[in-house]
C-alpha cells in the first residue's frame, strides 16, 4: 500500500466521521432548539397590566382621613405556575372629602422598606432611612434620600366597595416604573 493510499483512506475516514457528527448535531439540534423555545416562551410574554382589586368597603375607612393599612391578596402567576389568593403587597388607604380614596403602596421608593403611618406626627415614616413622607400627597420630607414621593395607586369606589389598581414599582430610581 502506498503512502498516498493511506492518506486518502485517512481523509475519507475523517470526512465520514465529520459528516456523521454534523448530521447527528442537525438531527438533535433542531428538536433541542424547539424544546428550549417552548420552555422559555412564558418568559418572553409581556407583563400583565395591573388590575383593580377589591380591597375593602368605603364604610370601613374613617371619614376623618386617617390612613388604614390593607393587605392585598390576589392570584399570583409566574411564568409557569399559578398561586391562588396570595399576598402580593399592601396599601395605605385614606378616605378624603366627597368619599374619594387616596392610596399609597407601602413600599418605600428609596430602598423598598415597608413604610409606617405615624399617628402623632400625621405622616408616613420609613425606618430604613429615618425619613418621612407627607400625609397629604406622599411627598418626601426634608433630608429624605428617596428619589421620588410615595407611589400612589389608582382607586375607584363602586357600590360601596373600594377598588385599588395595585402594582409594585422599581425602587431607587426617580421615575415611577412598574416592577
């Protein structure tokens, strides 16, 4: 056998193996890519818009405008699973003149800590950065490191029920962007 015949055989064997590997990758790659696309599809869906959630009755809110804290429960869904009746957050509700409702998310827009209502000072207080927010409009007090006021939420009253369009927002930025 000549050297050239041996070289031809080596090349032929290499090409056969390379062709087999390419064909195998194509046969396995297409279904694998399709499977990955199916698994990742829920992650590509746009987030759901906030919906109104029935929180309480109008009569349960003090007419003097004192804020009351309410836990928000709703069906929660991630990309693949649904969790019925879960706590998704909390709000402070105030009954104003003409039975209009003011709502603030309890999450501080600075670091995401839970704010508290202080009855004596008549304001909202964040214990994480020791600062206050105005009762009337949620504006930052002097010296507050928060980049924006408390996050207000849309409300409506229908047949004596108070509904809140609940959503959480990104913290640490000046713009009020849904999380």
